């Protein structure tokens, strides 16, 4: 089985972890295919599995949110080129590795008409401001290349993605598979007042890091600061607090699943991007959170507003964030614990073909 997540932040890769574990439980042999940090993360999580590097989409991010759409538009030729290349590479991999099926998380070219191909996404509607209609129709056309589309959410009103993954009409094989998280809820004593959980593509990850560290200068509570940066070493090292910081802040580059799970559970409040995979992780663990959506990323802005409207978690835009904003948390209930569970019957699609 070929499992191929998009390299856009780390969320697509992390939500493939429970899928890969499900495949292993069902006695399949997963092969990982991606690029960049998404590939590196899954190689760290599954060091014994074979992995293959795919062409990068080379999506460029902007320093200002208002320029994001323009930057993405400039990336279109590069994405189309990468998709065409990866589609040809996939055909070669299928023959070489005897692949029985494909699970693609938002990689447009990772499918093949000879074997069952699944597309994983929570964005049936792709929000892009006044071009939402065009981007949504384009994405839905891509989905039709696959045998099934798996949506990591609930179909009913208890869903976490709202209009992103719920259509009034569609003409493809759609399955809501429940939320996907690599994390599990365990009992731990609270040790940190705040957990800062950074993620996403540059340069916005660094810009948020600088913003939050500046805001924490006079904070006296205990903070675990996870930068969300991967390096080529499997050993993950903590760094010293920056100049002007007190010793109450512990900074770590990255945490793998088990350590991240404990870090979230042991923290009273989580400050994070409102990425969908982060929302699923926090829902599984039942945590209180404060969101800072990536500037100009319509999906994260929508999800942050959705969580606020549901009285689950407040948010602030990146420019206006300060610690005083956290006082609004008293008016929000936080996430109620939800279950993440892969139904092994989903894999029946790949049997007998």
C-alpha cells in the first residue's frame, strides 16, 4: 500500500499516521511517499518502513497574508509540473513495488486507474476569498480521479470542519471516516501553564515564533515551547531560552508522537495554529486552546471562527496577539474528548483487485 501525504506544514503527514497504523494492523505493508518535512516526519515515526521521495510542489508562502493568494497563483505552474511528474513516478512505483492500492492525502497526482486509489481531504470546498467557487470546483474535479474520497470528520452536526467538508450535492464516492489523530488520551498531571505548539510553512512559522516569544517576556508561568522544526538528526534537543527570557520557558525543536501526546496532556492551555490536524489532536485529548490562524490562509481563519462560534476556543489574528487575549478563555468550554479510530473495513476497497 502506498501512503502519500502532501508536504504543506505537517498536518497531512501526522493524520496519515493512524492510517498507516491501521494498515499495519490489517496486515498490509505500507510504503511512504512524500517530500520535505512531511517525508522526514514519517521516516522518524516509521523507521522500518520503506519510503520514496516524490517531486516537491514548491508552494511559496508570503510574509504578509494579503499577498498569499498572489504567491499561490505564482506557484500554480510549479504544482502542475510536480503533479505530472509524480503521476508518472507513481505508475513506475506500482509496477516496481507491486502496489495493491493508494491512499493520497491531498497529493493530486498520486492515483492510478489500474488499482484502487483513495483521496483523503477535509477541503471539499477550498476557501480562497472571491475565487472560492473556482478553487472548490477545481479540487472536486481532481477528487473524481480517485475511487473514493475519505473525509476525516463526522457527517453530522458534531463535525469540526463545517462547510469545508460538507456539500449539499456531490457526484463522487464520499465517506466520512471520523476524525484522525495519532494521539491518545492518557492520564497525566498538569505541569505546564502554557504549551506553544508551532507548525506550518515558512516564513509564517518563524514570524509567529518571534511574536509569541516577545509576548512571553514577562510571563511568569511555566511554558513548553515546541518550535515545530525538523532537523536531520533523530535526537531532538532542547535549546536555552532566548536572551531576555526567564528560565520558566523550555524550548524544543520537535516532538514525536508519544512525547507530543504527553506534552499536550500535561499543559493547561495550548496556543497553536488553527490547522485542521491540530484541531483533531486537541479534540481527541479534550484540551483548552487558543488559536492564531496563519495570516491569509482562509481555511485556518474559517476554522478559528468556527471553533469560536461553537464556544470551543477563542482566537486572535497574528498581528494583534498578546497574552491579555488569553483571559477570554474563561468564556470557552474547550474541546470535549472525541475518539479517533480507523475502521479496518475501509481497506476492503483494496482487496480482490
